[in-house]
C-alpha cells in the first residue's frame, strides 16, 4: 500500500517524472530540494541543507515519512560528504572515521541506515516507482552498430572503475580505455573525450568511441542508478562518440522518446546489455 514519500531532489527532469509516478501510485509526497528547482504542482517543496542533517530528520518526521527516494543529479562537495559520513557514524569527529568510511555512493547507502533508524522510513528506488525507466536488453535507440564485443568491454570497464568508487562511466575505443568518469560526472567525461578527439588523440581510428555506464558493484539500488537521456546523446554526438552502452536492468533511460529522436537525428546508437553480477 502506498505511504508518505519524501523525495530528495537534485537536478534534472527525473524529479517531476518521479513525483508524477508517485502521486499516480497513491503516495502522499513532499520534495526535499538539494538544488534550486521550479515549483512542482501538487506537492510541498522544502529546501534542505546537507550541512544540517538534523533539520532533514525533522522534516522527515514532521511529514510522517514512510518511504524515501533519491532522484536527480546530486553532487556532494567534500565538506558535505564528510559531514554525512560523520553523521552516519554517530557524529564521531575523527580523521579515522572519514578516512575509513565509504565516501562515494556507498556513503549515501550508509546514511540510509541512519535515516531508517531515526525515522522508520524505508528507502525505495526510483525504478520501483516508475519501472518504465529501466533499460532493457537490446537496442534502445538508433541503429547500425554491431560490435557487441567492444560494447561489452566498455561496460565491463565502467563497472571496474565503479569497484574503486570512482564513477559509473567509461569511454573506450575497441579494447583501449580512453577516459573514465571522475567527480565531474558523465557530462564532463564526454566533454574531455571531445577535447581529446579534437587534439587527434582519440576517435580517429577504425574503431568507434563507446560510452558505457554501469551500476557500481557495491552500490545500493536506491542510490543514483546510472542514467542516460537526450542530453547524453547530443553530448556524445558532439564529442564523436558513436554508441552508448548501459547496463540492462540497472540503468535508467530518461525522456525516452526525446532520447530516441536525438539518437536518430545524430546517428548515435543506445544499447542495453546485461552484466553478470554473480
């Protein structure tokens, strides 16, 4: 049965989509904004500060939150990340806690345990609210790409850098790794590849450039699943990236119709591929 859902909202078009899906599913919804956003009709919106986790707990309790979701781009500066780690570890203010605790998406997973303990609310993934967002296997958009071995190598590379909690994405050419995602995010990765291509360092051989995005092995399913949208496609086209491979069942496809139109316009193919999690 639907309950009372608090959505931690970052940037992007995913947030209103998830709000609509939750309302349609019968949830009472409030949105806790972590970045400036326009008002969303029909829901209460509260600006929250990650430097004030107790204020966030209060907002969750006052709303009588039963479920919590995270949607949209959420970029944590080091100060906020370290504050969340301390909070998740009982506010211990020691260098060892920050040094030894998880610092990437795993830190958000640790925070979820604290939120559950303090509010009783369960975490829920956006794909549980809107299953249509999940990438399936096969061609999602575009056509004309058949080097599945190269795409699989790119996807395995993305998961490998995820094991180090660096990011979720990588760009490859054949079996050559061109660049990997860092704290700057996927858009910055794509721009860097475009700059490398402009300098003649990548993308001028017989093998196409492939962007791959995969879920980090240690990542909780309710935190920041890899996502692609029409902006990803247009960015890849500008950078000379011919294909995008995403992990089927563990990645989100945003604004699917617009993504498919952009892929057709720019000649970029988007593939969903399975990875073995055994």
